[in-house]
C-alpha cells in the first residue's frame, strides 16, 4: 500500500507498507482497488513496514470521511480543537444505519454555550475552533415534525373521496362500504391492548404509559423484573383493561429492545403538531375541507411545502411550528380536533 501521510508511529520517510488485516482478529478489513484509506494499526516489532489492523481498529475510507481526515491532519499542526461527527439514520434491521441523505442542523452545547452546524447530505458535520472539554451534541428538529403526519387521511372530507375508491379497489358494495359507515369505523373509540391498532383518542394513553414506565426504569424506581406487573396496572388505570399476556403487554413494541428509549413521546407530540399545522392550513385556506372532499390535496400540499417541507431540518421544531402556526407546540388544536370529530352532533 502506498503511504501518503504518517500521523505517528512510523518513520516519516516510509512510503509503502504491507497491511495484514487477518492476524489476531476475526474481522477482516477489506481493501478495494483505487480507494484511499486511513489505516489505524500497530507496526510489527520485527518489521516496521508491516502494519497489523489487529482489533477491527476503525480504519476507514477517505471518501465519505473528508472532514475527519482534515481534523486528523490539523491535529498535527496544533490547530484549535474541532468536533467532527456523522449523523446516521438508524434502521430497525439488526440496528443497522444508513445515510440521512439530507441536511440536518446539529447543536453542540456546553456550560451555557451553544454552537450550530449544518451536516452535509452524507451526514458529516464539523465544529471548528471549539474549546476543549465535553460537548453535548444533538440534532435540531427531527422526530416531532417527522411524526406529524397523522391527521388528514382520517379527515371526514378525505373519506368522501376514499370511500368510492375503496369500493372499486376491493370490488365491494353495500352498507358496510358507504361513506357514512366508513366514517363510523374511523371514529370508533374502543380501548385495546395494542398501541399500533389504537384509535387516535386512546393512542396518547398508550404513550403516557410507556413514558411513565421508561422514566421509572431509567430513574431506578422500577426494576425490569417488575415491568410486566407495572404495565398491567398502568393499562388498568389508563384504559380499564388488563393484558392477557406479555405479548400484548410490555413485549409488543420493538423500541426498548432496539435502544429507542425516550422515543415514544414523539408520536403524540407529532399528533399535536399535525393538528396544529392542519388548523393553520385551514385558516390560510378557508376552502381546504371542500377541496379535500373532492380529492384535491394540492392546497394542503402547497401550504405544507412552503411552511414545513421546504425548511426540512434546517430550522428546529419550535421555529417551524412557530412560523407556520403563530404559536409554540401546544395541545389546544389537538383537543379541538378530537372534540370536533368525536363529540360533535
């Protein structure tokens, strides 16, 4: 392998080394032709030109890690500290990740200081000239807006359009497939064991239960062995039903086993945001409901593109909602939505 730069540990005049990625490790570091790599490893005591990547060391391609390479090289010249990192989207399959594919604003905070950086589409981000110490990093915006997509498909006007399409798609007809009956199906409220099957009235209670329990576990107030009993008692208190077994109780979700602690509230926060955004869209377009009833979603989509989609993750959740609706995230619009849909005559 041709050596372009030595950071430490090898004579500076070395320009070619042999890389042994198989010794003392069960994980092979595959090298591909014409790729450039940063190799972490240890030189062989008997041969300084032989580099062992002995513990799957974190070697990586230069392509896709340019900011990290620049930071490593800058460290040699005693330049001010940098923070370099990557934003990845976690997938549920084996906890794997993939590139976000869009710009995300990253916030770094420490002792009252706040820094912001915009990640590149491939996920790389960088803060320059930062003070040494421990910085707390987080993406700005994200799941609240991401999960604010629950409202319009259940809209009464949308069912005027969807009902005939359902009849055509399934080849069905009769009383069960009328617009009025489909409306009754969508507005049926029945407590159930399974969160993902819950109606929008009882769904927040499922979230409240999970949030209470995960806070108790993380705070040391609830032992894991006591989770099933606490879950059942919470279901009795909030929904008036008790699971028949843990499969329809505390083992039904993937979030906790997958490491998604603290994620559940984003679902209900997203419902609040959806109701608030939809109310603002109705205010901006008084004929919105009539358009949806005719299957015309262009006014709603246009409003969303201008006020939400076009801003992506460049702005934070509070900023997007504040500018789009004129108010911070709250429960008033969601409450009004439920009262209108489920309590109106």
